[in-house]
C-alpha cells in the first residue's frame, strides 16, 4: 500500500480489494486521533476506507502523523499499516510554492525575475506588512490584486541566491488581526542548465 496524505480539509479514500474475497476488515485508528475513519463495504471483498481530518485538528497542531492499522482475514495481508500525515497549509498560500532559479554556467549570468501569487484560500482579506528577501541583492515588490491576492515580483535573482537556501519571508496580517509568516523557498532548477 502507498502512503496516504491529507492536505487541507480534503477527503481521502483508500480502496482495499482482495481475491479471494475478504469477509473481515478492522481498522485501528488509535494512532491517528486527528482523523475520523469510516469503513464502507463497496461489494463482497471490496472496502472503502475514508479518512477525514477532525475539525479541531487544525487548532491543536500544524502537523500530525500516524498510521492506520488494518487487520483482515486474508492469509497474506492479515495485518498491515498505512501511514497517514496531516499537514495544515496556512490560510494564505503561495502559487507556485517555490521560486525556481535556472542553473546557469558562471555566476556572472544576467539576473532573473520571478513572480509568486499570494492568495487567501478562504477568500478572506489580508495584508502583506513586511518582506525579507533571501539575500540583500534581491528586490521584492508587491502589487495588491483585490483584498485576497498579492503579486510578489522578485527581481535580481542569481543562482547564488538559490544556493544560499534562504527563503523570501513574507509577514502577513490577516483580517482577524493575527499575523502569519509565509516562507517561499528559492530553489536552483538544475534541469535548466543551458
């Protein structure tokens, strides 16, 4: 079985099939207290396991991990585990999630520009109150696009900025007054070497 990940409030399902038919399936959820798990019989020998994050899981922690322990009457799969990871991805997201700097021969290559869209996933207003570029030579400018989006223009990027492994750090104030820090990684894209 492959790893199952839950991101945001999305519902994830896993289908367990077997031949010969399963007559018995039990899912132990003790190791995933941040989720509600439902087991449905689809047809003989086929079960659907739905994993739903609890509404209060987001208040307790930013992440959670555990495993569903599944027991069946199948001779070769009598007991197995499926890892489950819960990751809260803040209310404000960056699209794309990282700035890719093309790898170039020589550090004297012309500087590059990139842009990132900051968006409220819930359509709530927010304000960018401060930005910290990855290095002093990088310039970051913002343009507000309505109450729920900002466009960040990042200028003067060089491969060395990506090698420094420092993010573009954006400090945001949400409509409810709470502040949030969003780090946008700057990465070297080795697939673009000329």
